[in-house]
């Protein structure tokens, strides 16, 4: 709770306001509704929370009261005292060259284009669409010619990138192949046979060499068995 109160106190202590346009004397506004739609007026006085006294000597609007929800505030503001008469407002209007500034603004240009489109006939719309088609075709021809030139020069589709050292990929040593399970089982069986053969040969009385493998011992045992069997019979 304490941290929340601290944040709120820091927020309200800032001198930065969220809005830049206010309903104040000298503020220029555009009428967006009613019989005066599309005309510029300047706020002379604020009557209450819903109405204001406006005057437009440069746009042909007489001094009158108007609802605030009919006004769109602009970035322009005239400098004259509170509740100034019409002659003072007219002088401030002409000194600030408000009509020229408004005509050069993007807002006024968009409104003029919108009005032109509303007054166009079907034939005018057809001419506009055909002109756009011709413009797009000419643009495509120029783009293709530039594309061919760039492709011949070898600069088409290539991005300029900074040269960086190529890092060599790390190569891992191949891991030793592990013997399969069947080979392991076979080796275990041979070792067991080697052990059993050595025991039997010691029991018979034959000395065995350490370097003999299980296969050689098995052959030697077979030879001895073949010799011993007919002697016992």
C-alpha cells in the first residue's frame, strides 16, 4: 500500500500534462456538425461545461454560442485578451495568417480531397481509375528496367553486410564403436570354454600354454579325446 501511494505521489508531482489542446480563449477549432460544418472559429469565452462563445471573422461566422461536442480543436491558437471584441479577433486572425496556415495543413488537404471525391461523377471516377492503371503500368516498366540493370551489374538482391571472420565448425572425434551384444555374448562363452578346457587339461595331466586361445585349446582337446577313447576301449 505504501509503495502504491508513493507511485501516485510521484505521478501527480510531474508537471507534464497528457493533453496539449484545451478549450481556452484564442483556441481555433473546426466546426464538425450543424449548419456551420467545415468552418473555422475561435473560442472567445467558455460559458459552461458544455457551451462556448465563438467568433470567426476570417471565415464568415458571426459571434455566437456553440456546443463543445460540435468542435474539433486544432493546434492553432490566437493571442488576444479574454472576451475580446470582434475587431480584436479579426486583427489577430489576419496577423497570424490563419487562413493560409490552415490551407497548408494536412488536415485541410484531406478535407478538400474528401469533398472532391464526393462531387465526382461516374465518368470522373472512370477517368481516375484509367489514369491510375496507366501510372501503374509506367511504374512497372521503369522498375523492370532498373531491375535488369541491377541484375547485370550483379547488385540485385544482394544485401550489404559487414565482413566477419568465418568461424571454423568444431569437429568432434568419432566415438569408438562399441561391440554388439551378440559379440559380447560370444566372447563370454569363449572365455568360459577356455576356463573349462584349461581345468580339464590340468585334470588329465596336460600342461597348457598361456598364449593358446580357446579355439586352439578346443581343437587340442578334440585330438586328445580321439586318442584316449580307443585306448580306453
